[in-house]
C-alpha cells in the first residue's frame, strides 16, 4: 500500500501523530522504511548512516529534527505544522 506513493504513508503517520507518543512514531517510521526500500535505502537517500538510522528509529532513539526531516524527505514527505482548530482564533 505504501509503495503507491507518499500520500498513504503520510496519512498513516498523521494518524500516529494524533494519538500516540514518540516511541510509537519511531516504530511506525521503522515499519514504513521497509516499504520504501528498507532502512539501508532510506538511510542512503536521507544521507544518513544506516547505523544511525537504525539507532534513531529504535525504541530508545531520539531523532533530531534534521534527521527526521531527512527520513521523511527520503520517503517523499515533509513535516508540516497545522492548526488544531481553524475557528479557535477567528
């Protein structure tokens, strides 16, 4: 499903971001990396060492924003900030 493009992967990650903690997000990214050619390939495209990516996506990992952005870019996605409620400050 995720090999069809970044849209299904983005929806999957957004669902995790709404309700879960950082550990679950890292595990979701690790699962997605398999669909995008594996950790080795994502690391290559993100210009990150594979060992670093494995460590970053582990349960105890703590990705820097720069690394997270590179991983997402390698998967055809990017970070975005969205308001929770469009009418809250209208």
